[in-house]
C-alpha cells in the first residue's frame, strides 16, 4: 500500500515537472521551480543540466541552448534507467 502511494506521488510530481518545463521557456525559471521542489543539481553546466530528487527517486535532464533555454529534456524515475536496457528516450523541446 505504501509503495502504491509513493508511486502515485512520484508520477504526479513527474507530470507536474513535465508540464512546467513545456510551459516555461527560460531555464532560470525552471531551475527555481526545481529547487522549490527539493531537487538537487547534480550537474548544471551551459550544455547539460541534471537535477535529482532523491526522496522521490526522480531525475530531470535538460539539454541546454546557448541562449538560456533548452533544446530537449527528459523527466524520469531512477527505476526507468534500470529498465531501459541502455536505451535512452528523451523529448525535444518546441
């Protein structure tokens, strides 16, 4: 039962993050929102940003543009990485 609640919470937060990324063109705003959701930056460079939320086992990967926006992103659970068998699917920004 507890696992079901945690999985539902994880999916809800992932959907919220994905919607936020799709509607927020500026990375500075995305960074602020991720911090407010207790995400920790694992890497925050000019070309790639990786944020993790260890409690919910969620990661966010953003491929950055030079102008401060992003070219693509991926929102996923740690468990998704194990089940991908080396394949990585992502999303392209608009």
